[in-house]
């Protein structure tokens, strides 16, 4: 029984993990948080990861132990830095991300982080960050400075100069809808099967530099992972990396790898609830017709012969809070995102017992619908429109109903020449996260 139990923890990477823990106990111990799986046949040529587990091919056994240790450390850092998950996030943001180019960027960062360790041996002709910057972007940067400046998203944006297949708002709207209908795994598969855009000079140089690096990132489907679970996993890995780096010091696998640390994000649903709960909460009003509780408790006296000045009390505000929701139907808002947003707005107005005014339009107001407090039913509303966008008439119509706050669901492509007196929240799809709001606060829906 003991041998059978131990067999569950034996895999091709076991000797390499032992070497990692021996030389760098803290950062090498990160490999113990990762699943390991042996794969027979030619499915995995050497080693690869889907973001949760490391898979070892039969060829891994034929590598020297220092090379095995370097390969395992390489994959562990991919998982700890959340590179496969960040690929899927970047794909949702940009719509088209070349997996090979992204893989080379991630490999370059990880290889440079491991390059200072003498007890590891990176495979021959492994691309490094400083070489990639010099060869592709013509930038001469010391490795430590490069690791402090470049993360994988910024590096990919800098080197991806492939020719565009088209542009325009209609194309973006189609891409946004298609992305929402596909799962994360389907997006990765579709990206690999989509017609390749022609490489620009920078992308071509990157492919040439990384031609000997195998594509070891194979992002898996994330269908069952909720946004809050992904945020929690990112936060946990970031904390593990920081603690491990502090424990190993100069022997750490991370070197000066700080710019590429994963960043946790608060789910937009939670941020929206917090902001609207504050704006729609019932406020007490000062009442001179009733004394305060402290005045009553002291019977209006301070001591035996001294009267207290009258202290007014508070009465609940009988005014029902009201939310104005403006929906820009000309933008690239996918049906799935629209449904999630409507469901969240319904829950918020129900809990706060707030009234809701729904304004639908594009360059003009199409429809205005008012809902009783706590009884909104947005999922039954048809959102149809097209053409350009002008927020001015939409915001003027929303302000006419004297709301406590205004939420605008849009892609932020249009002028806004009117500013309501109440707070305004611009809810923007992730594909338009870089758009600048004219005023108020921006909330990215991802």
C-alpha cells in the first residue's frame, strides 16, 4: 500500500524537482503547488503546460538533470506568472493574439529570470529577453533593467506588428459578439485555426529568434472557472512568488522579475455593487420636529438646574432612490455580457429597493422605460439600434428623471456635451478598456 501511494507522486519531473528544492528551497518549492502528469506517445514532445499542470513527454527522460531542472523551473514560472491565463485575457481584449509570438515573449522573460543560476542549464539557443529586445526592437537594455520594465502583455504589444485584416466599428462589434459566444478554450483553438496575418518586420524577427523554442504554452479551457475564482488564484500565486523570492534571496528563481508578476483584479460585479450601494443607500435627513435620542435620554437637562440646548434628531428619508441606466445600442456589446450586466443591475435595484429608468439609444433616444422600485426586468427588454453614438441626448434624458446616479453601458465612442449633476459610471467592455471617459468613473467589464 505504501509503494502504491508513493507511486501517485512519482513522475518524470521528480528528480528535477528535488534538485530545485535542494538549491532554491523557497522558489523551487513552488513546483509542489503544481500538478504533474506523464504523457506517453508523441502528444507532448518534451514538456508543456496548460496553466494548471505540467505534462512530460517521453523525450524528457533523455535530457541531462540540469536541463530537466531548467525545464521544470521554466514551466513552474509560466504557471506561477499565469501566462496561459493571461494569454486568454489578452485574446479577449485584443481579439486576435498570435500564440507563437506570445509564447516566445513569455519564454524570453522566464529564460532571462533563470539565466543567472549556474546549477540550471537552459536548452541550447533558448531566447532571452535582452536578446529579444536587441534583435527585434533594436533596444540595448541590461537584463536586470529589462526584467524590471517589461511584462508579457507590454512585450507582446510592442512586437506584434502583423498586418490588419480590417478595421471599423462594425468589425469590432462582430468580433465582440463572437468572442462572447465562444468559450476560452474555443477561443484559443480558433486563434490557432484562423488565417494568419502577414508578419511585419518586428514579428518576423521575433519568430526567427524563437524558431528553436517549442510552443510549450497550451492554454486549456477555463469554462468552469468563475471570475472571482481566477482573481483569487492570481492573488494566491502572487503572494507565493513574493514569499518565495524573499526566502531565497540571490538564489531565487525570480531574479529581478517584478514587472511580470500576476496582478489580481476585483470582479466588475463586486465593484459595481459597491459603487451603486453607496449611491443608492437611503440617507437620513435632519428633523427639527423631533429631538435626538441623547436629548430625550437626558430629559433636556444637564445636571439638576441646567437645561440643554435643543438637539434635532433624524428621520428616514422617504424619497425612493433612483438609478438611471443608459444603454448605447450602437456599440460592440456582446449578448452574454449584456445579460450578465442586466442580471446584476436587477439584483442591485432589488436589494436597494431603488427605482430604475432605462434609456436606450445611439445618436438619439430610442426608448425610455420606468420600473417600479425593486421590480426591474431588464432581460425582457429588446436592445436594438445602430449607427453612430451621441451621449448628449441620452444623458439629458437620464438627468430629467433626477436620478441619484447614472450608469452608461457603452464602448465610449461618441461625444458627451452634457454632464449630469449626479455621479456617472461608464461601464465599458474589456475590448475598449483603453478608451478615455469624458467625466465620471470608468468600470471595465471583463
